[in-house]
C-alpha cells in the first residue's frame, strides 16, 4: 500500500486484509476494483465503507463508466481528512486507472517539496522572535494578556502560511497524474483503460497531453513489465470542435 496523497492510498487486494494497518493510516473507505470472483464480498472487512468497481482487467471493459461515481466517493472522504484505499488484484492497472481519474477529476492538495528551503529561513527568524517574547522578564498582568493574544494569532497565521507555502491545490492533466503516481509506484494500466483516460481528459480539460501511441509501443514491448520509464507526453492540443 503506497500513499499517493494525504488520505489517498493505492494498493493490491492483499492490502485490504491488513485491517490494523488500514486503521493506523486512518483509512475509512475502500474502492475495490476486482470482480466478485477475484475478491468475494464476504472477504471485505465490515469496518470500512466500500465501492465496488466490478470489472475485469480487460481493455474492452468500460471502466470510464465508474469514473464519476468513484471520484465523488473518494472525495467525500478525502475532504473530511479520512483515508481511502484504491485496490485491485495487482495494484497496477484497474486501481491505478481509477486513481488517475480521481487526480484528473478533482482538485487535490499536493505537497511541494521545493518550497521547504524557501520556508525554513523566515520560519527560524520568526520562531526566534516568539522565543524572546515567551521568555521576556516579568511584566504587568495586562502585558501578559496581550502576549497570550499575540501568540494565539501568530499560531493561527503560522498554520495558514504553512499550508499555503508547502501545499498547492492542483488539478492534474493526464500526463501529470500518470507521472505523479509512477514516481511513487509502478503502474501499468491496460491499453483500453489508457484510451478511456485520454477520452476522459478531452471531456474534462478540452485538451490531450498523453500519447496513447507511445504508450502502446511501451506496453506491447513489455517494457512495463521491466519497470522501464518512458516519456508519454504529447504537446497540448486544444479541441476546436
């Protein structure tokens, strides 16, 4: 089970059975992208809400018919800061397809690593000032009250700045969502699912960023089995029709 975003996890069907680990990560809901034969309903832990995406890992399956329902289901928990696990048999095709669709369909908070250094310097200076205030010599009672008020509003401002600097709201296009997940976990949606994601991007974004032709060449050469990375980007094309 790999964390893709705060409160969003991607894994395989074995991860569903690790109830204690799921609870440790505050997982409250499951998106199970397996047929009932692959993962019977009576095996699903009753402690979690669930959405079943009942289809096989075959390109002709209309996985896109589940995109909106799954996106809304996942987001109803993520926005409440409750975890969701998206899983399928191997955790590389059906579940990754649903995860990509969610990143494309909803605005999500993304941790921005490059902003850490920019944030640390002013943070150290500010904390130094606060330390001086906290360790000031004895002052009249009304000064003490003002000091408490100052600290309260400082912490409130600090939290707001921290979130705005280190996290960014992002609405992914297809190539961004695919690469974002691929950096964390090996994924390999089947060709039919990728083509449906390309269609979904055109509907949502009115553009194309992912080359299905490059992906087919990569997929059929079995490079996906060997975890060989490739560039599937396509120059953005606005849909003029």
